[in-house]
């Protein structure tokens, strides 16, 4: 994949421009080129988003190319590009580090979203903003729908919830959880690394969620974004498991003995930031609108493990 382009430059050569291809919007097939700015394009979701928009005029901006916490940079880039769609995948996701630096957390995860949203409104661009399961407390037993009350317990979660507010009512906010993928650090890679280094692996069995794979997530975001949807939508792969159970599934996918994984409690592995015990997101909006949900996580997990091993 080509390195992310610098959106502050005006030359067309800085964009990854590919030939026109059909773009399906709902049941209607349109042949038109969509100009898309992907912020946070160096991350695991951002890189998959750039791939998902193949066939369109994509500007891939990583942090070096566009610091979304810099208001002048954001305004200059978006007004210069005048994109049809902006997909904001930029965020500070170091959950524990956010606890010790809340100013940076709110600057990168909330104020930056205000800058992006304001610039989008100036040029009429549709904004899709990516959020997280950490906006919920994790205390309820049932999966969380888009309409359940939020109650983040960590600085990271509170800063991301503030970012949802800053995105505004005309934006699409996609909440997701437990993201894994080919690019960047994530739990699947960690499990495979630990399996190569240790005979026994220990993972908590009292936190549950939907493992979500970045390539599947990016494809659904593309579909929702080109339809210029608004409001909050949960997007995850299906299949709720604990981290312990996910580790066992990774071992199975890699052809290794899942019994090497042993369960422990969250209390046995204290962290600076509290984690939601229940991170299971009900994809209620997609389900109620009759949109096919993403595959059970074991399908993309097998695909990813095959690529990584």
C-alpha cells in the first residue's frame, strides 16, 4: 500500500486515485467517483478503510500528514480538499495512558472531533466518526443497544463519549469493540506472540465482548458512509466471548492446544483504567433495518491467523 498522502498539498499526485468502479448505495448502483478523506489512516482500522474505498478518490492521512488536534491544519486540509466523505479513524486509544494524561485524551478524542466536524460542515462533507464500547459502564447483563444509557468508567471512555457529542447530529457515529486486524498491535497478535514464548497463557474470563475485525468493520463503514447515514450505529462481528475464550479460539485457529490457555479474573490483573465487564454491543440499528450483520468473528479470525502464521 502506498504511504499516506499529505492532505495539505494540492497536487493530485498526492492522492491515491484509481479508476471509476460501481458504487452500490442501498439497492441502487451508482457510477460516480467519491472523494474520501480518511484520517488516522496509519492505524489498523484506517488502513483497512483506505482499502475499502478502492475505486474512489481516497486521501489517506496519518498523524504525520494531518494532526486532527490542530484546528488550523484540519480546517486547511478539509477546505482545500472539499471531500464528499470524511472518515475519522484518528484517536488516542492508549486506554491506560489516558488515565494519567486526561488533557491529551480530551484534546485528541473530543476537541479534535469538533475541529473535524466544523470543517466538514463548512464544505458540506459527511462525517463518519469511529467510537467505542468504552462509552458504556459494562455493568448491565444484556448487550448494549444504541439507545442504552452511557456511563463510561475511564478517562478514555469519557473522552470518546465527548467526541460523539462533538461529531454532531449530522454525523454517523460507529461504535465498535475489541478490534483486531493485520495492521498494528492487537489481541490476536499478542496471543500468537505469547503462545510462541510461553507454555501457559492466562487471560481474563470476566470481561466479554464481540471481537471485531478491521477489514470487515471497514467494509460496513464504507457502506454506511456512502449512504450518508446519521446517528449512532453499533458495528461488530458477531459472537460474544471472554478474552479467555478468544485466546482459546486463536489457539484453535493456529492449530495449537487451546487448553494451554488458563482463565484468571480481572482482579488478578489490575490495570490503571477500569475495563467494562460487558462490552457486548447489540447491532440493533443494522438488525432493525434489515442490514446483514457481520460474520461470526471466527470467520475473519481464521482468515487473519492464516495470514499471520
